[in-house]
C-alpha cells in the first residue's frame, strides 16, 4: 500500500515540473520571435573619398565600382567619423576606369564639411547606408 502512495506523490510532483519547462521554452521561443521581428540592423558601404574644390565649394570625389553606384545615388546621407552629413550628387563622369577586374566610375558629391576636413586632396573614410533590414527578413532570405 505504501508503494502505491509514493508513486502517486512522485507522479504529481513530476508533472508540474514538465509544465514549467514547457512554459519556459515557449516564453523563450516567443521572445526570440519578437526580437527577430522588431530588431533592425544596418549594413554600410565603406569607401575612401578625396576632398576637392569645385566652384569655390568643397566637394568629395569618389571612384565607385559600377555595381555599387546605387548606394551613392539612392542615399542622401553620408557618415564621416561617426557624424552624419547630407550630400547631393553633383556629377557622374562619362569616363570609365578599369583595373582589369572591376570597372569604376567617378562621382562627385557636395557635402557641407566641417573645417577640419576642408583641405584639398584630403582622403576621408565615408560610410553610406546599404540596407536597413529586419533580422527576420535576413533569416527568411537565407
């Protein structure tokens, strides 16, 4: 008789633990799903540009591969040393440059630069926004 009572007690104690583990797993999975849906990440296109003076304004000259020109023409904001600047595309050259692997095109953009960047032929690191995408979109596309 005592054996049956102990089995009933043990069985009752095990079931609530299983439910707790199942609830913890469900909460973790739902939290991950919400995180993947709500979290956005940004990818950037990094390039070096040269400061030039054109019509008494400071501009930046860029040599861009043809397949990446869309990152320059689609955006209107560039990041230089963790500070955002608005820019306008002044000209896209008719000439093409090649290194036997990649074909480049010269683009000039007008940026209102700080005084510390207003030196002709100064090379600056630029970051252009490629994508602002959700994590779930990235996972689905892979």
